[in-house]
């Protein structure tokens, strides 16, 4: 029915799964292989991101274990099948490394933050928005450094501009559709943070039982408590991350006045337990960096910390999966529908956010409503987003297509007949309609918009320039290293 989910949920990172389907795997097989790939890359990216900042292989390995096997990530993978947020977990460490480099390292490597944010946006826009809140809090905590070293703020702005231009091919078309007509998410949001936030004890109970879709996990909660108690022993960065973890955890609970955010852009988060991705990341990072130091020196942890952690995490993983299977067996429901008339708009996606506001109908996507009914229509055919038909209409006749009305659809006619521009149908509301008269062959298809085409080239040019900048930076660094080696040889 043309639901525009792939515009609001960019599908760039789903192409690997599509390629698996093309080479012969079934949809289910392609999905499973893709999830295995994501899991593997999550561990790899987590390891190298931590090592890039801390230069400790053992700590990087511990972080990869804690992060990759964290309960909330497992709930995304196993329980919710939340592909967007699972992808966001995979690329989030890159974005974090980027903001660290700008604030505390070589700010000329701003492109790391840009790449991380672009991948986050292409993974899950809500998580990208949540990480922007994280960055804002992080900047406030380090405002003195930014004031003292203004060039860091400059490169942060450059990173933000590059991010916007790189995701223009997704961002600008979204803004265009939101401007074009009122969608459900603009007028009638289905979820409010106030109503979906749960009490602190409820989250604790979920973690203790180790089940459910918003399971932060007992390990992360225990680590958060221990790290908060030991905050005085931590360095400045880790103190900040623990403080941010506590803040985001409280924001996820009913203790936080979420009712004040109902009319704000923050309500787009829908479920405050989405903040758990920040809590999970920050706690796992600090724990990996400081756990060894926090353990009394007389208890030598070098040899047993990682093996014990791995064993506990694997037990937690299998226990969670067992609980999940038991829970889902009781909730599983299969229902067969004999016709499209039995369906409702929820079948297009539970949130319905991207439907035209007021849309509530389902139609067979190969059918057509014709008014007046005696008008003759032959050879009606649909191939993906293209519908063709032959019409013979003695008088001006309305044709209603089973396609949800968005900007970008075009219609043309061959023959002596005439066809009007596409407009939104008022009854049934939200579909696409045209008026035809005479005889002809009509083609109805999605052609896209000028903004979509222009924004694609904006992103393409920006990507080319950024790749060139990264190449020059790499070449300059190599030259600096070579010169340093020559000087050392001369001194020898």
C-alpha cells in the first residue's frame, strides 16, 4: 500500500541482508545470517573502539564482552527483533570515539564522529537523537574545556554540518514529507513518555527475573551501583560517564517528570527505556576501564577477571533466552485473515506514525475503486510500485488507487484520454485518486521528488570530499611518522 517506512527508517544498512536474499537464501535465512554478522561486528567494533582510546587489549576485550552480551542488547536481538536498535548498538562506539577525539584528542579527526553519527542515523534515527542528547550533556560537563580551546567547538560544528550533508538523502526527503501533509506522528502520537515510563522497582524486577523487552540486566544495574559508590576513585571522564548513566537511568523511570515533555520533540523517543542503550554503553565502558583497579590489589584479578566475566555473561545469556522462550510461548498468537477488509491500519506498523493523519483503511493492493462503477477498466496490472490499466470513461470519472498518498507519485496517460494530477482522496481518506475522461492507458507510479534527487547528489559530493580529506590526513600523518623516524636515525 506504499507505506513510506523505508523513508523514515533508512534501509541503507539492510542491503547486506537483501543481497543474501538475492543470492538464494530465504527471507528467514537471510535475516538469521545478517543478525550473526551484526553480532560479530558488534564485538569487533566495540573492541577496536575501546582499544583506539585506551590502548589496552585486555580492557578492550572485556568491554566487548560486557557490551556485546549486555541484557538490553540481547533483548533487542532476541525478544524485540529490534533491527534498527541492534544496528545502533553496533555503531554507537564509533560515534563515542568521535566525540572523545574532538574533546580530548586530535580534533582534526572530526570525521570519526561524523561517520559514527551517519551510521547511527542510518541504523535508527531515535537512537541517533538520544545520542545527541548524550553529546549535549557531555558538552555541558566539559564546557570549560570548550571555552578554553575554542577550535574544538569549531570542529564539532564542522562534524555536525558534514553529518547533515551526508544524511541529506534521507533527512531532507523526511522533512519534505512532513511539510507536505500532516502525518500521525505530528498530530496524534500513540505513545507518550509519561505513560510508557515504568517505576524504578519494576525495572529492578525485570532485571532480577531476566526477561522482557526493557531488561537493563542485573549485571549493568549492579555495576552502576558499584561504580556510583566508587565514583571518587575514578578519573574525570569515567566520573562523567557514570553521572550520565545515572541521569539517563532516572530519565527512563517514572521518577522523572516526563509529563512535561509530552508536547516537545523529546516525545518522539516514545519509550523512555530506550535510554538504556546509553546506560548500557557507559556502564560497560567504565567497568571495563576501571574494574581491575577497583578490585583490591591483594586479589590478583589479571588471570581470572575475563574468564569469570565471560562465564557469568554466557550463563546470563542462556538464562535470558530460556526465560524469553517460555514467555513468548504463552504470548504467541497466529491469526488468518480471509480478506483485506478484516485488517486495520495497525497491520502497516504498530505505531502508524507515518500514515496521513486520519488514515484508517485497508485495501487489497491490487484492487481499484472506480466511481461511477459502470466505467470500464481493463488490463489492470501492478508490478511493485507501478500500476497500469486501460480505461474507457464517457464522463469525468474518479479512480482511487490502493496506494497511500505521499508526495512523489506521478501519473501519465497514453491515448486520447485525459488524466488529472494525483490528489488525496477524502473518502476513503488518505488514498491516491485521479480523474480520467475518454480512452487511454494510464500508468501510476512513484517517481520521487526533486528534493530526493538533489539531496542524493549533496550526500554523494560530501562523501567524496570527506574521503579526500581523510586520505590527505592519513598521508600527512604518514609523512610525519617518516620524518620522525629519519630524525631519530640521524640522532643515532
